[in-house]
C-alpha cells in the first residue's frame, strides 16, 4: 500500500486508512484504537500514527480520553440531527446551483449512477447502493462550482458517510429501493430545469435519509 503512494507522507496514508475504516464501520463507535496494534498493522512508527490520530481527533472521528486512550467517536441522536440539518441546507443549495449549470452529458452521468444503484440493489449489494448514491451526490456538488459551500460540506462529509452506511447496516427494515426512487426524483427534478424544485426534492431526500439514520441508531445504541 505504501509503495504505491510515495507522494503522500506516511502520516497521510495512515490517516486516510484509519478514516476509511471508521467511515465504513470496520472500526465501530467507542472501539478502542490501540497504538500498539495500529503500529503493527500499518508497519509504521508511533510518530506518524499519532499525527494521523491527532487529525482524526480534530475532525471529531476519534476522541482522546483523560487516560490517553483513543476511541472511535460514538454515534448519537443529537449528533445525527446536527449533521443532517447542516447537510440539508448545504446540499439543497448545491443542488440548486448545479441545476443552473448541468448539461445533457452530466444528466446522463447522474442517470448512470442510478442504474448502478439498481443493479447493486438487485444483487443485494447494499453497501454498493450507498456507494453509488454517494457518487451521485458528489457529481452534483462539483457541478455547483460553489467552492465555499463544498468546503463547508467537506468538513462534515466523513460523518455524513458514516451515517449513510448505518441505515443499510443496522436498520432491519431498510429498503434499498427507497433511496433509488428518491435519486430518480432528484434526477427528474433536474430534467425540469426548475431550480426551486431541485432544491426542494434534494432537501426532502436528506430529511428522509435522516429518518433512516435515526431508525438505525435506535437499533444500534443499547437502551
């Protein structure tokens, strides 16, 4: 892994890999991240590992206890509400601005992502449904060309992706076809060229995603 990414520092590589494992639930909420085990796993010294962990702490993905032990940040209903409120405002605005600039080629790219979601759902590859849905959103963000709002969104994006995955992982009633239908509605809104409609449909989709996350959190968090 490290030989293929010589342009990145060792700390960068470790940071990105630990972050990926947190977002994708290989490391679960409140799990203790042992420095000894991580040093062995990544074959690195403690200095770059600690630099990586410090960055993750600044992003709120890990927390450092008073005894110095590092744990993955917990998931809570309060945190989910805060994240999704911010996400709704940011993504609604980005979708509106993307609708002004979108071309026929880019509309086709959005539609292609929906087809990939459908294929994944038909094969019960739930995490791939989430993956292609994320790529659908990423394309819209870049189409907006609103660098400032994208930077704001980037600050919470890994938390968003963490909650995105919880629906398919812990909500036993999760229906992968529901987000597909919602992405189709977003796509259809783009076809109309109506900026207000695009923003409204995107906001509704985010609110529905929040509800899905809440159901999953309630299934995951011990009473």
